[in-house]
C-alpha cells in the first residue's frame, strides 16, 4: 500500500521529469523512500529529509538520494535552500509543519505538490495554530502567482493504476532497483506503543506488527 501510494501520487500528480528537483520528507519510511527512488529512476534530482544521522545516511547511501537533510537541524531551512539551487519542482508532502514552511518559498513556477500526509499535525487536533502572523491568506496568492498545483489524494483514488504498478514495481524489485526496509514489532499488545513511536519518528522503515511466527 505505501509503495502504491508513492507510485500513484507521483504518476498522477507529481510527474517528476528528468533534471527536475523533487523533495520528500519522512524519506526513510515506506512512502518517502519509494517516492525518492522512483524519482531517481525518472532521472530527477532528489532531496530527502529524515530525522537523525542514521536515517539520513540510509537515505543518501543505501537509497541513493542525491542529498539527505535532517529536519531537526537548527539551520534546516538554510540547508534546504542550499540543497536546491534550482528551486523545487515537486514537493511530495508527507509531513506538513516546519518542513512545509521551509519548502514553500523554494517552490518553482508550475511546481506540483501531491498532498499525501501531514504527520506533523496528526497529534494536534486540539492545539492552537502556531505563533506568528496568519499566513493562510497569502497561500492562494502564492498558488496563483507561481501557478502551483496542490492536490490531496488517498491511494485508493487511483486503483485503476494498480495493475501497472504491480508490473513496473515488480520488475524494479526483481532487478534490485528499489530497496525497502521493515521495522518489526512483536505482539499486538505492543501496537499502540509502535504507533506512538511512529508519530515521534522512532520507527526505521515500515512498521509491521507481527502477531505470530509463520
Ligand atoms: N494519502 C494516502 O493514501 C497515504 C497512504 C499511506 C501513507 N500516507 C501518509 O504518508 C506519510 C508517510 O507514511 P509512512 O507510512 O511512509 O510513514 P513513516 O515514514 O514510516 O513514518 C512516519 C515518519 O514521519 C516522520 N515525522 C514524524 N513527525 C514529523 C515531523 N513533525 N516533521 C517531519 N517528519 C516527521 C518520522 O520520520 P523522521 O524520523 O525521518 O522524522 C516518522 O518515522 C504519512 O503522513 C502517512 O499518513 C498517506
């Protein structure tokens, strides 16, 4: 499902072209890792954002992203600006929050933003808006001036693509061109803690709750 989410969001909305720059966060997780690797296969330049040195090294060295940044770095917005000298053509939105704030001014004219998830906000239903000026009114104006495409989607919206996904992804997996990682948690009783850990970035790869050995 996360692999298909990445494939469909890119195929239908992001449409990275050779030489374009794509940015994705939660880049060591199943959606982000697949997004970045598919974009590399399409000859785009890929910047991944992940929390901590271990995940950053994995994204850069094992997944083959061009650049990997840590969103927890105090100068993250400056690092991101330096990493995209030609601006951002596709931002695959997995997280929202501070990463989105850093990305927004760097989007190029005609950039595409598949809005897949906003995990930074999942735990904040009752929270107050962040401090500072209300930036919401400026967003439509930016979308107009830069002719941006923002489109939310749920992977099942694109089920017609599933057979094509199985063919193309199946071949990539067989050829070793797409890597993935799973993070096993044993026992249903540990599922709630695993979910809380995922919201904190404690998982490293797709969280799978294992109920029993085969
Ligand atoms: N639209 C759809 O159909 C669809 C389908 C599947 C998943 N999704 C969404 O896709 C996104 C990724 O899913 P996944 O299963 O691949 O997750 P994941 O990467 O396995 O786990 C989520 C990751 O988000 C990162 N994160 C958490 N809080 C963050 C914050 N405040 N700022 C930046 N990063 C933060 C953490 O990684 P770091 O340690 O690297 O920060 C965490 O490991 C989620 O938003 C999910 O809800 C959408």
